[in-house]
């Protein structure tokens, strides 16, 4: 794939690869990318721990959109939802 590069060429290829990876990580950090996906994962992990069903997960996910997520806030939101039923 690389066509048997010499040491200097390989060093350049690795440097460019590292810079591209760093750029992608920085781009994700300054946009909603990593954090949004990470927090959504936490939301669903917490909902699973609390025994939420699929409908509850959808409703809580929509209700928590744009809010700071914490175990206690998610738990309270689920409790409120269950009391409404």
C-alpha cells in the first residue's frame, strides 16, 4: 500500500497521519461531536440502570435535550414521567 518507503518517507507519512488525527480530534472537541455522543451514551446507560423501557428512553431523551445531564436529574425526570402515567 505504501510502496516500500524509506525511513525518511515513512517518518513523513507517520507525521502527516498524526497531524490528521490531531486535527480530527480538535475539530470534534470544538463542535458537538465527541461530547454530544458521549453524553448521549451516558444518558442511555443511566436509563438502563433505572430500568427505563424504550418509550421512556425516547421521552426522557427528548426532555433532556440541551440540558446538563446528571444521574439525579435523569432519575427525577423518569420519576415524573412514571407518575404522569
